[in-house]
């Protein structure tokens, strides 16, 4: 029976208890990344090259602004994109 109790409780948590909540900042980072990926369905990263790249970047900034109710700079959006894509290689393709 003790083996069963040990199985149910590991590190002081019951098997049925919820996982520890993450901090608010990491949650918003995850939400931010998810919203960026949603925006990339509308504004594909492949269009970030060439003469229309500024319009695509503006579209991504606007999508994030509408999703979160705050303004995002182009640098912030490019930093987020850099988490998923090698932007230096994208520039070399141009």
C-alpha cells in the first residue's frame, strides 16, 4: 500500500493535482508566439523579402496590436520572427 501512496504523490504533488502554474510573463510570451504564428497564416514570412516587405511587417505589427491591445515596434516583431526563422538567410535570398 505504501508503494501505491508513493505512486500517487511525487515531489509533494498528487497525481490528480494541477501542474504548477507558470509565471505571467512566460504565459504572455507563449501567447505572443501563438498570435505571431496565426498572423503568419495571413502574412507569410516568404513575403518579407522584396519591395513589399514593409507592408508585410506592418501587417504583422497591426495583427499583434489588435490581438493584444498595445503597439508593437518592427524590432519587436523581427525579434519574435527570429525565434522561428533565420532572418539573415532570408535577407541573403534577396
